[in-house]
């Protein structure tokens, strides 16, 4: 299924983080990429827009501002062309003067927020983990590089000088032919040729992958895969792949397998961060206390921040000190303090990950790894 996505760039996130308007509206809803089934999503947005207007009115916002937001949301609901091209979720950011949308591949819970700033956590989820990868399908008679992106299945990438097979790489007609310079009928001779083959593949991929940080998953049988791993110069070759002959898998099966490998890679990254959190906590360089995390983010002391994507803790964060005041009611005046911690950490250059509740190291909706001891 093809997804139409708008993954926010860092500049988009920073612009949203810095935006201020007394009537800032954030709306999130799951959508379907199947255009014939989109009517239900439009109804959900229409209902959320009604709830937004009610909260704006309760907060005393001028009728002119409320009408501007309501009209912009109504136009979006009625835009047939817009709804033809969707992903798995939709994020909407609106003020009386503007409206911006992001179609994202991850599943978001229907929700809205009205405050003087935008609610970022759900959108941060779209950039928390990589949605793209390369897949190297490697066999003696088969070499292909495929690219997997957030919005489409794996497709083959043309790479200059990438050999089509081992014989193509070595310029011989058969891996079993004896010549004066090569004896491929012995185990050591054959391994030597396989090593040359793997080096030629790595040599061809090197300029194409240079400067990239996307994981590369290897699809190869155990023996060939082991030799290639010992030779590969790409620093982001994943430590695990698919132990199978690539000819035995369709492109669709390769895509599905690569998605699962991405999920595993992301899960291992979260586990490593949780371990780092507990290690740093003993050194005074990590905290799960919301107030302490807010103060650290305000001071630029947060190195890595994990926040609960779903849990909202209403309140206020002091602009100068970062001190937190919790609110009893989540109205249009209060805002999510965890979201505000994420905003300040993001603006100071910290890495911010929006995760599910089970992925956090404690019961707190925030976990901050600090640059220095608090």
C-alpha cells in the first residue's frame, strides 16, 4: 500500500516549537491510505473541529478568531483532492492565520489540543525512529540493492558498477572453473574468490552510500553473509539481517522482512537508551522527575529525552527557571508540560524521542539523560 507522507524536517519542528499564538490548535487523527474508505476520517475531523471550537469559545477567544479556524478546518474536511492522498495518520496545526498539515506513517490516537503553542509529541513520533532502510540482496548469482522508504515498499536502486553476480564481478564464466591463476575447486580457493566478489560489491556501494546514515540490511546465506560482513566498509550495516538466499524471496517479502528488522533495530535502540538512563541516574546525570527535567531542558542540560507520546500532564513551565506548576484542568490556558520539556530540549539541540508508555524506563512520562550532573 502506497502512503503519501510529509515527514517533518528539523526546520519544520523548530518552526512549530517556536510558534506562539493565543489560539493555537493541534489536531491528530488516524487515517486510511485507501481513498474509497476515507469518509469516516473526514467525519472524525469534523467532530474534532466542533470540540476545538467549543474549547476556544469556553476560553473566551474572539468570535472572529474562532470562525477563521473553523472555516479553515471546514475547507480541509471538504477538500476531496486532499483526502485522496493520505497515510496512516494526519497532524494538523492551525491558528486564525494559518493551517499546516503533515501526513505521517505511524498510527496516532485521535486527539486535539488548544493552547498558546502547538502540541508536538505526536508529530515527533514520526521522526523518532528511522522509516527508511537499504536492503542488499546478495548471492553468488544475484546482487541487488533495494531502498525501503516510509511511503512505499522496497524498490531496486541502480548503482554504478555494482556486479550482477560473482562471475560478473570476477570476469569468469563459472565459480568452479580451474585456471592457472585460480583454483576454485578447493575450499580456500573458493573462499578467496568469494572474498574478491564481496569486495567488488562493497567497492561499488561505497560512493553511493557515502554520507548516508540509513541502516543496511543484508539478505544472504550464512556463509556468504559472514564473509561480506567481515569486508563491508559501511558503518551502518545492521548487525542482523535475513539468513536466506535472496532469490527465494519476493520483493514484497523482502519489504515485510525489512520492516520487521527496522522495528527490531528501533526496539534495541530504546533498550540501549533505557540502560544508559539507569546507568547515568546513578551518576546524577539522568532524571524521570518532570520538574527536574523541565529545569534541565530550560538550561540546555538535556542530551537525550524520551517522552510518552500519549500521556498529557497539563500545567505551566516557567520561561526563565523551568519550574513546573501543574494544572488541575486541561483547558485552553494550560498546556502539556511534558510537551513543553520536549520543545525546550529540541531547541537546545537535544535528541528527543516520542515513545510508547512501555518503552520508558520508569512510570514517569519523561526520562532525561543529561549532559552534566544536576
